[in-house]
C-alpha cells in the first residue's frame, strides 16, 4: 500500500479525492478508473466489519445476480473464503486465475456458470495506520493471469480507495466536532464571544442578547473590553 503514485491519471484521482466528500462517488470513480486501465475487469469493493469479522459488498453489485449477492452477504473472512475473504484474512493480494478449479471457490461452484465469471483478483484495503477497511477486487469473464503492471494497478486502486475512506472519516470527525462546538456555542447559558486576534468580536451566542440587551449586529465588530468591567 506504500507504492509511489505519480502517473498523470493517478494524480488526477488524488486531486479528486482531496475535493470530494461523497464516499460513494469516490468509490465509483476509482472503480471506473481501474476498469478503464484493465480491459474486461469488473471492479467490486467490500467493506469489513471488525466486530463481526465479515465483509459486505458495497460497490459492483450490478455485475451479479441477487443469488450471488446474497451469498456474499456477511462473508466471513478466512483462508479459503474465495478471493476477497482470503485477501482480508491474509492482508495480502490473492489471485484466483481460474476459479472453477481454485480450492477457495468450492462453495461457490453453483454460482459460477450463471454469473459467467471465471477469474478474480483481490487485494485488501488498508489504511496508513494499518486498519483493514475491506477489499478491492476485479472479476473476469474468462480465466486470466495478471501481469506485473496489472498487479501494480490493483494495488494503486486499493491505495486510492483507502485514502478516500481516510479522508471521508476525517471529514466526518471534523463535522462532528464542528457540530459539537456550535451546539455548545449557541446554547451555552452564559454569554459567549468569539474574537479575532485583535480582540474584536466576530460572533456571539443567543444568550448574549438576553444578558446584555444588545442585538448581535450591534455587538459584532466591537472590542470585547467594551463588555468587561475592569476592577
């Protein structure tokens, strides 16, 4: 997950991730980016529940029937749990070049013909701090072995997805802190002033009007010392 990302297309995605707040749009964009690089690939993303130790499909559902989607619901990770369950378990890339003969797919054989899938490559999505977010995978209609470049692309896509999730959680935390601050500020029972570096009032809470008798518009811009009685 620490490979250098420096090609123009990836730099565009990085710029997009920095500006985008909708996680679904981020995941869709990264998926389509990789599908454009590896012809015939069908990208799926599964998110991991640390408490339950299972995966759930959150992106790429359109490629499968409802029966197969149900089979992937609450997928327990493990060394023989397909490609994604094994990738999450080992925290490493898992390549299933022909899933009809791969031992990890024994319990899914009844779905393969109807789904028209023959290969699957999966890599774990891991944050910079080592948190497992889930898996990023590509499915194929025919048996397929990855080239070195395709493995790099898959790892890049997982890295970008992890970065997108990191940024999303960071924004969620920041928004929660802002909401908590504004709630404290607006509903505090005492007068609360917010000032700039020069001591000029930039914002006051609702209680200030009840205590001081001034409208907010009359207070903003004045120096806070106007409202403090010095001993």
